[in-house]
C-alpha cells in the first residue's frame, strides 16, 4: 500500500464516527449520494498535484511530499444548511488535529481552505463544505509504502 493511501485511509478513519455524520464516510470522490446517505463525508486526494522534493540529489533518497487532501461534507439542503455544515467542519477539524494515528504518519497537517456551496450532482440538491487539507509526509524514495519521521 502506498504511503498516500495509508494516510488517506487514516484520515477517513479519524473522521468516522463523528456526531453529525456517523459512519457515513466514503473514500471516493465518485460516491453517488442519496437522501438516506446524508449527512456524509467523502475523503480523497484533491485534484491538485502531490509535490515531491528530494532531501538530496541521490536517487532513492528520502523525499518530502506535500499531499492535498479534500474532505467534503454533504447535508440535505434545508434552511439550516450553513449551520449544519459549520458543525460538521468543526467536528472534522477537531478529529483530525486530535488523531494520534494521523500524527504518527505525517510531519504536518493543516487546513488550507473551506468552500461552502450547493452541490447539484446528486438526485436532490445538497449543501457541501469542501475542506482542503495540506498533508506533509516523508518517505524513502526507494520504498514509498510507509511514511517515515
């Protein structure tokens, strides 16, 4: 398993079981959500590229990687849409910052941006909060299957 996958799954686990979204956490951007699946979270690598910087010029040396991860919260479109999304964002931020498992895998994790809007891709309109996180981790370039500190 690539370190990127390991980190993404650890993040998904950290945000599973939150008060508002419960176990409705999906690790794909292609998840077709329906009313029964809301509210929920999706965790995936963002469209922005992962960047890689070698610590030195030796092939197979250690690398510092910057991984953009998106966590998207979705709720039914109601008059309390913004309040519900803000509550979920607070739960996600608290869970990630407090996750010992995530901290053990990454050098740093920070929220870069949050965009709140309507998402009309499902069977009914939903509110969505798209949180972009910057995850910095380190791997041995010759063995990218496990993050190293």
